[in-house]
């Protein structure tokens, strides 16, 4: 051997974050104040907050336009929230958390918006609709304690155009590998050793004539 060097190898084990009760219906709403006593009200009602990849996301969106112009842009998509934790090696009590938001659709034009039959929400109008949306194939919520955490938000952006957004509402959601994961695992019974006697019984030998394999 000419040369040998050893380096420590770090192995992390991601943990699934605590999951809320996914069968409960939740409603998130917010009224955004605008200049000259105008406002914009956004409400999002979800049949559940826990979803599996490619599963159907059932949402009811209500928008009350009290702005000076009509609303022509409504965009709903899923945003990934990544929190990264760092600390000084000499003093682990001194740390900092950086948060990054990533659009999971990749392009601002992807996602869902107003129905094709509804081109705008006029001033003073309140409009409610249920968009057709399926969750993309995304990894589940996860956490590496002391290192990073991944979560998801359902984001609803409202404005005149994709580059003219006046208000956004974010709703926390949870993505799991499968909805069945939320059910408590069934505890199996303790294993027991079972001995099986493969020797033929005396009655079987007595009733069976020998077989000539060369016949």
C-alpha cells in the first residue's frame, strides 16, 4: 500500500414531518387593503390539506373585487418551501435559517386560473369557482433535524396579468407518498417458530404402492 487516508462519512436519515388530519375541511381567507379605501378579498376552501402525488386537489376559490380595475389574472399553483439550517462549528447555539421558495410548475404560465368562460372579474363583483387541478409528482414533506425541512404551499395569485399581481394567498398543504400512509401501521403479531414434519405418515405409506420410476 502506497497511500491511505480516511475521511468521516455523514449519513442523514430524513424523517416524515408531523401530518395534520387530512380529512378536515379548512378555509383560508384574507382581505388585502389597497389605496383609496379599496380592497381585494381572497378565500380558498380545501376539502382536505393532505394530498398524494398526481392526486386531485379539490379547492373552492372566492374572489371579491373591490379594486379600481377588473381582475383578469388568477393563478393557482404549488410552491415548495425549503428551510436550510446552518450553525457555527465552534458554537452550535449560533445559527441561521435560510428559506427558499420554488415554483413547482417550472413556468409562470403553468397551473390553473379562471375558467375559460370567465375572462375577468368586474369591479364590485364576487366570483366563486372550483378549478380542476392535480398535484404534480412531488416528493413528500420531509425533514432532516438540524439541517433542512421541506414543506409545500398552495399559492393563489390575483391581479391584472402574470407580471402585475396585486395580492397572493398562501395555504399550507402536506404531500405524502400515499394517503394510506396517514393510517397508523398495523402491528404484526410476534413471530413464532413453526415446525412442519415432512415425513409421510404411516397410513399414507401403507396405502400407497411404490412407484417404479424406470417403467
